C-alpha cells in the first residue's frame, strides 16, 4: 500500500467531494444509489474492483453502486472533511489503522448486526480485531500485506548461505550475520527503505515479543519500550552503523526507490510489503532471478503486525442494509481472491486463502500465503492519538536512531516520555 501523506490534500478533497456530490442517494427511478469510494490504485486492482461493481449493478436493478476513485495519499483528511460536511461516501475503503478516530468520532456505522453469518465466520477473529473499537465493529478487513524479503537469488546462491523458508526462517541474529556475509566491494547485504519507519519497525517487532503499547486496567494506553521492542531497531542500527551491511542512504527512501539497486546488484535483499512483488515482476531486467523470503523470526516466531485494508459503511448512510449486502457480494471468496490477485496481496478470508492461485511458487505467492496464519493486529491498531504520536515523536526518533544520531536509550526516552505526553491528551 502506498504511504499516506498530506501532499495536495486540498485539491484531492475538492475533487473527491465533487465526485461524491455528483449523484444523490436515490436514483432518478426511485432506486437506491450507493457511493463506493475505492482506494484501488494498481491497474489490475482498479480493473478488478470496477468489474465487480459492474457485476453487482447488472444483477441489482433497485440498488446501484457508483464507483468513486479515492487516493491513499490523502484519504484521512479527505474523509474527515467529507464526514464533517455530510458528504461522506456510503461505502468506504480505508485501512484499519486509520479507523480508530473515525470510529470514536461516530462517523462509521457499527457493523455488528449488519454482516452476514457467512462473512463473519469466514474471516478469523485476529483479523476482525483490527477493526474493533470499544464494543463496536467498524470495518471489514479484507486484504492484508505481510512484510517479506525480496532477494537476489543469484547472490544468495553464490554466497552459499542458508535460504530461509516459512518452516525454517532466519532468526534476527542469523539475518544480521547473513547480510554481513553478503556485503563488500561496494555492495550491501540489505537495504532498508525506511522513509516511514514506524509501522515497519512496530509490526516486525511483534516477532521478537515487542508490543510497545500497553493498555492498563483503566483502559488507558501507555508506551513502554521493552527488550522485545529493541530487537528490530538494534538490528537495523547495527547493520547500518556497525557492520556496514546496509547503506544509510536508503533510510529516507521509499520501497520503490530501492528496486534499481536490487536489480543492479547493489543490494542482495530489500524488506518490502508483499505487494511490491508486482513492481519487481514488471520492472526486473530480463534474467534477474529473484525470490520471496519470509521476514526473520524472533521469540514469537514469524508473528507480524498488519493493518489490513478495510471496507466500512458511513454512519449517516441511509441504506446500511443495502450497503452491507454489497460488501457481502464484494467479499465472497472468489471475489476476494480477484481483489487480492489484483492488488498482489493476501485475502483475509479462510476460504479465499485456499484458492490454488495463491499457493503457486511463481512470484512468491506460496511464501506469502504461508505467513497468513502468523499475522496479527498492528500494535497501534486501537491507540487513539497514534497518528500524532507517529508523526511528531516516533518517526523523527527512529530516523535519528537508525542514522546513528542518538543512542538506544535516547530512543527509548523519547518514545516513552514524549510519546506518553501525546497519548495522554487523547485519553482524558
């Protein structure tokens, strides 16, 4: 999923509001029109989503769905503006880590009594937990993306290192040793693209037992940086500053920025979201041999945090039952597979995950699907104030630690002291 930013938010908000206002909630023939804002962006994903909307409309004469194109780059600001202006889409595509403030603010419908038993039983509880806030359920998690290692297979074979599998992954210590062995003569064992370091660090830290956010008996959340929270940051820091097996130059880069270096032999591996395989498959030069490896495992094995993509219904949607029926159609197992293949991600549904198309060795699908059982809600999933904590406290702190500007103890101090001051304002 592309990183959400605030770039050109005002322009995008205006365009989307105009699109949202282009039709009413009722059609000219007295039927119902539901506005569905999709954040699909890859051509295959957009095509799959639009085709499903067309299939729905062909089968339903009374309830039509209008496709509205949204953007990950500014979805939070755009939705907030549309909620407050009373012009929110009826069906909303977002990510689970963006739902907390909207749910607590009363902008999203509680789906608890709206969803079919088929859909509720098909998606595991660990996935549903990503969209639960308080006593309500405010989104249907349907696509998820583990982090994996995209590796230059030729480099790994030449170095004669053990190639990890989901059954026998590298430990974090072994991963560090392997990247050191793969480095030298101007090349590096790994490149960390950490322009947005917080979610990557927190989600991978679950494998080492890191939690960072702790909820007390009073329901309030505090930040505590323990030994498990230090494993991944220390590994990255030492690869950059001690072993020189990872370049400092990529720490401010996005994932796509590292692909040319991977293709050119500068880096042997890059930790990336699972969907980046699509770019690799399209952009890799002829003859480049690549494979998908599981992320390293820690004390809690391959456990990894994810923030699934979600589908929600606006609280002021006047046709919630019809919107829920559209969600049920969109997320039937075969349709969920179509959406997953289009986005190069994993479906959350247990039936969809059994589809043979997701178990092929080609393009690493089988490796990713093997990780599905190890995915858990991202640590910050239900933390109110997380966006501000991330932007003002955690991002600069992690960036400075990874670059060697501050020590691990200073990183801990900032995350805990400064971070708890931010969270306290949201929990009064």
